[in-house]
């Protein structure tokens, strides 16, 4: 059962109500090992609220969220803010030995901004395939399972592609340009079934240390 807490209010830069109480915030500290699947779909751990430029990541060793470092400085995206809540699917690991990028499976949750550390159930509607430094970088695109949280009513890839084609192109181009021209390469879009299979492919009982 989901609980309500204030989480990480010290991160005042998050904005978009990052310090308000939210029913999706979970008290669990071992976020990486939460179940990947729930009765209503996938479980999503939000690292970066929608509308944020700070590249926040979960540090497993510290059991805390912090801004990623690049060249000794906080990594702040020099581009438009994240177009959705960005995070990961727990209990997944994209093994580099199998062509993955060495991290948990990424997910973009299309909804209003929620605080860092929020855990929500979601329904996948697509998968965006990219190549980053020669490795497969899969982005699961999802909407909240709770209809009251949905800002986009697409329930599958077909509805996403037809009714929200403009949003689909914005998301694609955002990921192609947010880290600089040529940083990532577009490999294609896949449907919600592919997204579910991707989660199963990269799912692990225990993420590597």
C-alpha cells in the first residue's frame, strides 16, 4: 500500500511542487530492488520530475538521490527541461555483456510533475530505442495506471502514434538533442508489447553491486 510522505525537500531546486506531499512517495530506501511488475502494470521510480533540468540519479550505495556529476560539477541539462517524469524500472539491469548500457531500464512517465523518489504504477505505451556510445539505450514511455493522474489518454502505441503524434515527435527529438548533437542515435520506436518484453529481458532478481 502506498504511503504519503514529504521526501527530499532539501532539493529546493526541483520546483513544480517537489516538496508537497504526494500519495505515490514510497518509504522504501532500496529502490533498485522493488518489484518491476505490479497488478496494474509496471513500477516506476521517479528520479527527475517533469520540467526539471537537473540530472538527478539514485545512488544505491548511499540510498539517496543526488545530482549527477560531470567534470566535477552538477550536471544540469543545457536544453529544454525533461518533458516527463524520468526514472527507472526497479529490479532491471541492462547488462553491458548483452549490449545494454549498464544501468536500470529507463522510463519516461508522461504526467504532471511528481517529486523525486515517487514510486508509481504505470502502463507502458511505447519504447524508444537509441544508441548511446555504441550501446543500446532503451527508453520505456509510460502513462500512470491511475487514470486520475493521466494527462495523455493513450493506452497503447497505436493511440500514442495517431492521437499524440506531435508529442511522440517532441519526445524523440528531445532525447536526440538534450545531451548535444550526435550524442545519441535514433534506432526506432516499438509498441507496448515490446516495452513489456524489454522489462522481462532485463529483469533481474538482484541488481549487480
